[in-house]
C-alpha cells in the first residue's frame, strides 16, 4: 500500500473519532439557511481541511519548525485544551494552555520513547486554576523507530480523546514517513548524479585537452575558445546546487561537449540541432540529456565507422516537450538493450542509459521512461518526453 493510500485510511479513522467531537460543537450553533449539508458533513470537511493544512510542514520531517507550524492544526483536529510534540530529547512545541507542564513532559514520556507503547497519565498539577488534569501520549514511529511523541491534554480522562489522539498520531507518522521517502529520493538522485559525474571519462578529458593543445600553435584563438568551452562544460557538470536544470542550460552544456568532440574528430562528426524556443524554460533532471548525447557519439563513431551524423531536436508537443537524440551509427541488439535497462548489462555497459531512464521514471512516473528504437547496424533513436509543468520540478 502506498503512503498516500495509507494516509486516506488513517484520515478515515480521524474522521470517525475526531469529527464526532467537532460535530458535537457545531450542532450547538444555529444552522443558517445558506448552509449546505449536515453538521456532520461540515465537521468532515473541516477535519479534512485542517489535516491538509497540517500536512505540508510535517513533510519536512519532525523538527522544531515543522512542529510549531503544524501543532495548532493538530490541536484543532483533536479539539483538546493543549497539545505537545516532542522528539526523543526535548519538547519541540507546546500549543494551548498550561505551558508550565512542558517542564516535566520528557520525564513522563520516557518509558513511551523506550517502549513505543501508548500511555496515559494524570498531570499532577499544583495549580488549582490549571484545566489540564489528564493526558494521553502516543509515539510517533517511522520504520519501527520512535522519533518522538504526541501528547494531548484535557480536563478529564476521555476514551474518545485517547482514540482520536492515536489516529492523529498515526496520520502524523504517515507524513513523517513520506518526509523520509522524500529525503531518500533526494539522496538517491544525488548519488545517481555523482555516478554520472564519475562517468565523465578520463579519456574524454585527456582527448579534449590534447585537441586543445594541438591548436595552441596553429590556431591560438580556436584553442582559447575550446579551453573556455571545456571550463564551462566541466563547471556545469560538477556544479553543487539543484537536482533540476532547464532545457536551455542542458542543451548549452551539450553544445559545449560537442564542440570539444568536433575539435577532435573534425569532419567525421556532423551534428544537427533543431530547438523550439518555447521549450527552453522547461525543467528537467540535471545531467539528463548529456549522457544520451555521449552515447550517440560513442555508437556513432565506434568501430570502423568513418563518419557519423547526430541529430538533436527539442520540440513543443502540447503539454510536453519532446527531445529526440538520433545517430546513424552501429546501433544495438534490442535484446542487449533490454538487459541494460534492467540493470543486467554490467558496471561499464550502458550505465548512462539506465541511470537516465530510472531518474525520469522516479521524477515523472513510469510513463516517462526512455523510448529507444534501435537495431544492429540501424543506428539509435532515443526519445525523452518532459512535462512542461510538474509539482516539485523547478530549474535552478
């Protein structure tokens, strides 16, 4: 079951336990003629709306800032007098009355943090005017690890509040689990980018510098231009910020790469670019196209091939941008290609293709993997489809 699906199930529990409290309060007020729906339907809507407002901060993980931003919404879900969120070491936020109780919270939930079991306790407050006399604490658990606790306070013992606190805590756990998945995804993308950077062949660097050196005496101006291209290309490839870039920046880096390749191969390599200006701002995963072009160069000039033509097009396709990279080289056995895209091609075979295919699917979904047409002696055509807009995907 996905995290989103589980979140819906947990919210149903919240509605069954928490919405009753809200509905009870709202039936006391007069129903205006302009109201639509029953009091329970209003309570359901308000519960879902409040939950939706509490979710975004929690997707950043359990921190002092996320706890502070979500606590008021969570207390509203429970309809309780005070609510406290902790991590394993300290109180992150106290929302509501009786803030002085926060001084003893960590002692009261120490056993919970160790065992991961719900607990309820009397507040034992000496202040006769303090309304907080009873509390229920529920662990916040992700992947069998107790990250902290949610504690709800009330004037008296309440089985309904205990059940509602359990449901809300489980919903919070789902949001924290999604935050963990987001972090894991980011770490995976960073690792994959590092793997792509590691593939920038030492031979390519050596050959580029050798080609530049060959122009130093015969054409100093050309050598200077190539050296600048080399510097910009490596600076872009090893930049330290952002998981995403724009199509304009990626194509510019590709143009620099091809300038260095052409300096080495001269007329053996012909490149045609066709780019629609309206797709240049489209965002895409960083270093997503360059490995595909490098693959086209490799297969286009492999073996005894004397010359090769590579065509790169980036065109407007309605809600998407369509990038096609095509070469007329030696091609590949389709069965071998299937093995590569399943990760069965070996450490040094087609890693760039597999890496790009996996990253596209992670960012956009399985419908956006690479589409590759090839055959032995038939060249290769790779199509990449990029949505013009996708939440969370922004060029930097």
